[in-house]
C-alpha cells in the first residue's frame, strides 16, 4: 500500500489530517479506475499514476469509482468493452454489424415443393433407365463374342430406346407443368396474405396516428404544459404541492432513497437526477462519498429546494420521467393529496 492510514480508495490529506476519497480530488474517467490511494503516500508524494485501465471482462462507463464486472447473457450479445457493459439481444434477435437485429424468416414451403418435384422426377428416370441399360449390356456381350445380333433385335432395341426417351421427356414436361401451377398458386396465396398483412398494418398505423393526434390535443389543452409522460399519473393536488412536501413525508422519501440511491448497472439513479438539476460532477461525487452519513437523494432535494423554492412535486416527476424512472413517479403518487407542507 502507498498509505498506511487510509483504505484503498482514499488518500491521506496531510494539511487537513484526514482521509479523503480519490473522487474528491480526481474526476472519474470512463474505462479506468483509481489506483491504490490514488498513487499518493502519507507524506503527500505522488508515487504512481492516480488511474489504471480496466481489466478484461470489466468496464467503467464514467459513473463508477471501480471497474464493474461485465454482465453475462443467455441470448446473442454484443461484447462489452472497457467503457460499456455487455448488450444482451432480445429473444429472436441476432448480432449483425454491431447491432441486435431480428432473425430473417425462412421460406420452407417453396423449397419443399421444389425438392419434392425434383426427387419425383429423378425416381421416374431411375425406373425407366434400367431396362435400357440391360439391353445395351446384352448387345455389348454379343459383340464381345464376335456375334452379330439379329437385325430385328437391333430394331426393337432402338424402338424401345426411343420410346423410353420420349416417355421420360413427357413425364419431365408433365411435372414441370405441375410444378409451375403449384408455384403460381403459392405465389397467389402469398400475395393475398401479403396484401392482408399490409392492410392490417395500414389500419394499425391509422389507428396509432389517431391516438397520437388525440394525445397531442389533450396535452395542448392541459393547463400544466411543463408536465409530460408519467407526471400525469399524479393527482393535480400532488403535482402542485411544493417540492419540500417530499422531504417532509418520511415514508415516501425512504422509498425514493431505496430505489434511486444505489448504483445498479443499466438503471439511472440519483447521479443522473442531480445532473438534470445542474449539479456539478464534483458535487455529485462528494455527495456519494458521504453516503454513509447522508443520502445523496436527500442532499439533492435539499439543494433544489434552496436554489428553486418555487419548484413543485410535478417538476420532480418530470425529471424522473426524463431519466426513465417511472417507478419513482409511482412512489410520488403515494403522497397525500390536498396537504401542503
């Protein structure tokens, strides 16, 4: 260790005689993590670099003090790198060009018809060819014995050969006609099905457009134009309540702290909410360094109430919706309506 006084992620601040977290002196960098005691000795000497790159199988997207282990997937996935976690594709998707795309549909019906027709034609040819081959072999045996076959045998053989060839060609043409008719029938069915699907999709698109227009009309006629999305799940009395109402309701505040303060991979938390409220990166890191003494979310809400006393619960719901935390908006809905703190 470079320091005998502080833990791994802290360094000794000699002038202030206390240990401080590395993120209070240096910014968190994507793809890297802090070295032991940020490279500082207890004598306030920089022994090594404050950062080191993430190892294989770990990543840091710029929101973690220490590199995190890459997630694992049971579906096709896009491998993680030092700055981003593994991306798991959905069921039925495959990886192509660094993206998850739907798997192409298979056209097994047309292929089956083609193979069936080809196989049937081949079997018929095999049934017709053996008699002709036997006759040809008999003629070769007669010539090997220096015996000339009778003229009528040669004539009959030639007739059989011509009839066999004509029969084979007739059967081939017959099956080609049948195959063409079946293919044409399948194409007609395919076009009918395709037309029905297009008509269905067009109806859905028109319905979706009507719903979108209706939604926009409702939004434009609403008195609270600054609220969108899940914020409308709140009662009007809760939306207009002062933001300090959240701080004063310990039950709701405790639930919000439990879902927003933890650093969970793939979920936005208090760090992102603080960024939406224009808090600096260094302030956010300091708030999380004091997490054992005070909740970062409580610190953010107190800071917002101090800077913007006119803010309401509706403003907070809007910010939570913007970072995709509709579950937190549902917790806000538990505030008692009609009670101003």
